[in-house]
C-alpha cells in the first residue's frame, strides 16, 4: 500500500472505534499571500520554487484538524494537509498526523502510536505559520544538504529536479516536523521538566512515513523550565536514514542500507525579558554513509562493497523578537542563521577528506507581524543569504487564519 492508503485505513479504523455519542471536534488553518525570490531560487535552497520565483499569489498551506475522544483514556487526532511544498502548486491532501493517544489523568505521562509531532529540535512543533515569527524554518530544517536517502553522500544533491519528483537530498531535520512510530511523553515535574522519547521508523532527516528496510531510530528531547522566563531544551537522536530504491537495489545484498545512520545532538534556549524574546538553537548532525559520485557508488577494489565516510554539519540560529507596547498585537523579529559543514572523512579516498563537504551558508531574516483578530495574523518577511548578491533573496507576505 502507498503511504496515503495506509493513513486512510488507519483513520477509518480509528473513526469506527469512536463511540457514536463522542463529540468529534474539527478545526482548521489556512495561509494565503504573495511571494517572490531571487533568480537562483529553488525550494531546496531558499524555499522558493524556481518556476515561481517572480511575485505571485499563493496558498502555502491548508489544514483540517480532527480530535475525537474514544473513551476516558484514549483519543484520536489527525491533520489532513495540502500545501505547495516543492511544487508551487497545491498537492492532493494527505495526512501528516494521525495517531491514537493513551492518557490517564492520574498519571503524568501519555503514550502515542502512529504519526505524531517529532520531539527533535525546538521548531518541529512549529509547523504552522501561526506558531512562529518567521515564514521559513531555520537552515537546519529547511536547507537540503548533500546527503541523499537513496545515494548517501552525493555532491550533486539539489543540483537538478525538484522536491517530491526527484532525489534532491535531505534536510538535517525534516521540515514537516513529523515522525512515525511510538512516543512516550513524560512530565517528570509539573511545568518544570518534560521528557519525550520516541521509537520511529527512520531518522529525523527523512520524510518517509514507512520503510521497506529494517530501519529504526530513537528520538529524544528533554525540556527544562527553571523559571517562567527560561526554557532549555536538549535533543538527541540516532537512526537509519537510507531507503531502498532502483538506484541502490543491486548493491543491497552486499551493503545493508539500514547500517547507514544519522546522529543528532542539539541544544536550544528561549529567554523572555520584558517585551523581548530570544531563541537560540544549535543542532549537530553526523552522517555515516556510502559515497555516490559521477553517476555511481564508489566501491572498494571493484567489489560491491561501498566506500563509506562520515560527514558532519552544525546548524545554529539566534532569533530576537520584540513586541512593542505601543502597538499591541504586533512584533518585529530578526534572525541570524548559519550552517557549517566540516569533519568529512571516508578513511580511504583523500579527495573527500576535506574540511567542507558542502558549502557553508549564512542567512539573515527580518519579519514583521500583526494580529488582525484573535485567530488572524498578518506577516511580512524578507531574507538574504550567501553569496549576498540578491540571487537567493526571498520576500513573503501572508495572512494566516485559524478556524
């Protein structure tokens, strides 16, 4: 079955199990606006599809949310979504979230099974425009690096084709912010300490719901709130990221793809002071991967064993958000964002044993938002990134509504 069919079946079974007298709750969110980008724009580099880089009207995302209690301890939730990610045109609706949750008021933990919000990183649970100050997520979540889930390290990732229709590499953390598997969510100390631990089908970089390999990953996040002003987060993840495809099928018997894994370690901090809010995050990602170059996998001594290497990158951002008291419901925000590549080594082929296996990148963003009503917000943002010649600038203006 395709992923969509699996989720439709899961959703149907969940609805059948809901009592007829249950109060099913529906809600939704929609974004509409205009956007433009520089001449070298692409979804994998600055989030603007190359064929839609000139100023145009768009509907970035439409969401329908469902919440349905099954009994006193179980409830079902789902998110049906359509968006323009990677194509510039609204895609067919699909489920990004669909899970059953067990919750007992007498306990301080819950358990989820299905498709849920990933616990990795600060921004994974901020996939709606209404939940964040900037249109784009930081580079760790939005910039596609030279790592492919079909080819491993691939210097040409992102050079051709488009997301959803071609292999364009991976982001260090999946920008959709979801994972499939089981989640244990434990509030260790009320309003102070929270631990989330998940066993999922693939590493945080992958957007796949399921896999045909024996892949697995462990995702975790510890959140500390020492006071009302502070929030501290520590993230860790480890798991397989590659999947079988026609590119690597012939090599699979000699190279188990599930052994190629991604490791993530991260730290984030949020601090509020008066009318100011500061958010900073750093996420380190290490990839153990085969090497694909010049149209084929590099192998050892003409055998079917892959040449392998380890490649690392570090993404860091700092956001400063100001809510002027003279204009209630508004905010101004600035972000400095950097993605650094280092530590590449394959142990045998010195051509890749360099300090940088992808190009370091810096992006500067500014945003202004104003709440038009309780559930309606307008937002305008601009960004510029290296090489700072206007070829990858972005301009976005949207109105987002929750209903």
